[in-house]
């Protein structure tokens, strides 16, 4: 009897590790099936093009490092959009001074500007005016005015362009075209489409 029990125990001990591994595997499988899945991290919601603040009958000024006024933006209503960091303004009036202190103004029924008003898109009865100045060579530069239903003005680099019909008044000279790209610093103007011009002798003086 004892010999039979010893034989049975030896056989049992032989298969015991295999049985324990089987029980462990079943327990692991049950644990995995019973454990709830971890929630995947929520993706950040895309930023909507919605205003985060409003202004009414306002005036905003920016200054350069020396404390001089660099630009002033006035309007009846404004909406700031954080996703593009732009300001949409109704009945806008902008005054901008370059590094030499030359004044450029811009007006329109509506405008979209970047943070420092150095880039402005003007919509509806848009006008950009650069007042007459004397350049570094001592030569007088006449007053220039741009008119269109849309103007894209780069105030710091004194560039104005439009993909819509535009009128340019330089002193007493006048030009019209279907599109325009004017770079005042390089003194280059590109007029395309139906271009017409009227040059008045002595107008630039």
C-alpha cells in the first residue's frame, strides 16, 4: 500500500509543475479578460474659428522699442480669433509709421489684421494712403493713394497689392488696372489687365 502511494506521489510530482503552469495560464487569461481596457487618451479638440473676445468703439496702439507709436488701429467693432491670431474689424482706420517715421493710413468697411497690424486685408471701399515725403536723396515723393474693393497692405514694407480692379493716384497722375502689385521700397509697380493711365506734366513736383 505504501509502495503504491509512493509510486502515485512520484507520478503526481512529475506532472505537478505542468499542472501548476496550466493553472497559472488559465488565471492569467481570466485576469486579462476581466480587467477593463484602459481608456485611450482623448484627442485635443481642434481649435474652432470663433472669437475669444470683442471690442467696440476702440483704439489700440503699438509702440516700438524707443517708445514711439508704431501703429494705431481704430474701429467700431472688432473680433479676435485665437486660432489665427487675427483681428476682424468693422469700419477700420489704421495709422502706421515705418522706421523712418513715414505715415501710411488705411481705411475700409472691414479689415483683417495680424497681431501688430503690419499686414492688413481691407474689404469694401478700401483705401491706402502714403503721405508725401522727402526721400533720403532729398527728392520729394508725392502723395500716393490706392482705391479698390480689396487691398492687401504690408505696412512695414510699404507694399500694396490687389487681385481686383484698382485705382492708383500719384500726385496728379492716375492709373487704373484689373490687378496691381506695388512695392514702394523697390519702386516697382506691376499693373495687369486693362491698364489705363493719365500723366500730368509736373505732377510729381
